[in-house]
């Protein structure tokens, strides 16, 4: 479990008890969690836990590459542990039925790329579909 904590330290972030707990929670859970779900889990350990602080910590951990921001239906934001994110660039596909997240390799983006007269500075790609387990259940 040292790897998530090393990512936080290497990013120059202070390793607070709540930030440490959030990082370990995601590393153990391996499923997408909403800020409200994280808050509820942290309350069990810390008692009081404000939602603004949860959001700040989740965003800090996403910025340092430990967590991935996922956009769901209805603009619900969730976060997920993504240990490969800092090693190589990849995208994700999310099952809209069960929430399973898979990796999609390959990307056309490259630094300095021009697109329609614009210099591309960054990009976000997220695919949504049905995983092999949910596919037979849905028409």
C-alpha cells in the first residue's frame, strides 16, 4: 500500500490523516466512489467530516494522478483509483449498468497538436457502454 502514499508525497502534497485514508480507501475499494460515498466512509473513521474538505482532497488526489475523475449520467462526478495513470496515458470505458471501468489503450492526441485551427492543450475522453457481463441483460 505504499505506492499511493508515495504518489502523494512525490506530488509535494502534505500527507494528512484524511488524505491518507482517502488514498487507501480507493486503493482497497477499486470501484468508483462519489464524494458523498467517500464522506460517509470517512465519517465512520473520523466522526465529523465536511463535504467541502472531501471535495478538496479528491481534487488534490486527482491532480497528482492518483485518482481519475469520472463523469456519470446526470453529471454525477465519481472518482476512481488509477495507479497506471501516472505511468502512461490511457482512456477509460465505463459500464453504464454495473459501473465496471476498463482501460482503453491508444490515443490520437500528441503534444503540440493542431485541430481545426486550434492548438490542443489537453483533452478528456471517456467511453460509456455495457461490459461483457451486462451485455446479455440489456437489449
